[in-house]
C-alpha cells in the first residue's frame, strides 16, 4: 500500500503532467492561428502584387524619342 508521501508525489506528478499537456496544446493552437494569419496575409500580399503587375501591364510606357 502506498504511503501518503508517495500518493502526494504521484498526484503532483500527474498535476504537472496535465499542466504541461495543457500548455503544449495552448501553444500548438496559438502557432496554428499564427500560421493561418500569416498565410492569409501572404495570400493578400500575393493578390495585391498580382493586381499591381496586371495594372502595370495595362499602362504602356511613353517614348521620348521625338524630344
């Protein structure tokens, strides 16, 4: 039969393991959210760049040969 000290130690270890598990899950969720936000920002930036390039192709440069 385990002693009171052994039971206390076991409960403490279980509590610490649970806290570590919770923190790891929280960090994982935070990182997932950051990746999703970063991916969304990259997607917006890429679309913005594509729009700018498309507009630049529409504008034809004027020649200064006659001056």
